[in-house]
C-alpha cells in the first residue's frame, strides 16, 4: 500500500508556528479556485503575492492585503513557496519555463489539474532546475476551500509536504500519497470518476421520472438519501474485490443484477439508455464469460480488462 500521511486542522489560527507564517507565498492563477486559495492565505496573515494573466482579478485580494505582481518573474522572486493553479500542464510550462532559473531553490506547489504522467513530467522538469516539487489534487469546489469537507491530495516531495503542511492545511485536510508525483493526480481523477458516474446516474433517474411530472428537485430529495445509504456498501464491495473471490456467499449475482428491466422502462419513457446500458454491458460481458452466478463486484474485471 502507498505510504499516506494525513494532518487534520486543529484550531487553525492558534496552531500556526511563527517561522512557518514567515514563509512568503506567491499564488499564480486567480480563477475561481486560485482566488479562493489566495484568499485563505491572505486571511491567515501570510505575506502573499498574487499574479494572474488577465488584469482585475487581483484587486479584491490586494484590498485585503496581498501584493499584486506585475509579472511572473516578480511573483516568483517574491516567494519561498510558489503555488500554481493554472489551466493545464501546458499552461504550467508556458508560465514557468521562462523563469525556471528563478525557481531554483524554491518550492513549487502545483494544484493545476494534470494527468499522472503530466505530474511526473513536471516533477522531473522541476528537479532538473533544482526546484522542490509538490503536486496536489483539490477535492473541493472553490466555496469549500478552508471549510469542513475540503481535502487536497499531495504527492512528490515529502520534505515540502511536512515543512509547509500548516500552509497547506489552510485549504482543507491534507493527505500525502508518497513521493511518486503522479500518485495524487491518479487518486484525484479516480475519485472524480466516481463522482461523475454518480451524477450521470442521478440525471438518468431524473430524466426517467420527468415524463411523469416529477421535477428534478423532488427526485433529488429522494435520491440523496438513497445514494447516501448505498455508500455503506462500498466497503463490502471493496473487500470482495481485494479478496479476489467473487463467489463469496451473500453477494447479489450478476444474473440477478441484470438491468434489462431498467433499460426497457427507460426506453418506454422515451429517454436515452446510454448511462444504464453502460453498466449492463459490463455485467453482460462477465455473464457471457461464464460468471453469471458470481457477485456483482465482478464487473470490475470488465473495467480492468476492456478487451
């Protein structure tokens, strides 16, 4: 298992060490998320410099005590810790390649959404320029930053994670997933995949009942408690998957799990069957391979082995 460290926030204002608070922080990229990260740092009293490609987004932060840098060069030079919250991996290179020599000896915390391979490439690039690199995946929307429920997953330099975790904890619960810089991104994208498929399932259900005059809001009230209750089944499914035995008694069989009835009802309502059909295809592949009597968790084999 990957080495993982977690640090929970405790009395955020009282726990900050004076030497950590003396760290100079620059945040580059002031979109909705970058702006929320910067606001939390400014509020905590760190010496904060901000930069954004387009003008105007720094104004509110400057009013609260931040310093607006006129260029990337100025922003990097003003900081011990440089935080990148940009569009993608290409934009990270576009912004930092011209000032790579100025980053030498500094810590770069990259919370831009990138793929695991892109994160590893950026870590290698940083190492080549003498930059301490920490990659982060934000498990929150901007309004959640600094609040209960927000978490940020990190990988890369363990030294940087430990040294600056009080700063990192301003944004949410921090978790470290090892020195492979791609680990946090991998975990982040895996969690997001769970979320998006769940959202798609909700939207399918909402579309299914809409012809009967049920609003999405009414359906959401019913669906939220049902979906929340079903998350209690995840641990059991995980135990079966990790054990590798899909014949363990007590599981719902694949044959019993057929979703043909839902597909037929959806078609009768005149809506697309793509969402639920995707799950049925995963089930059917395992049935066709002779595993119909085994548990529903076996559909992970259809996902792990797409051929």
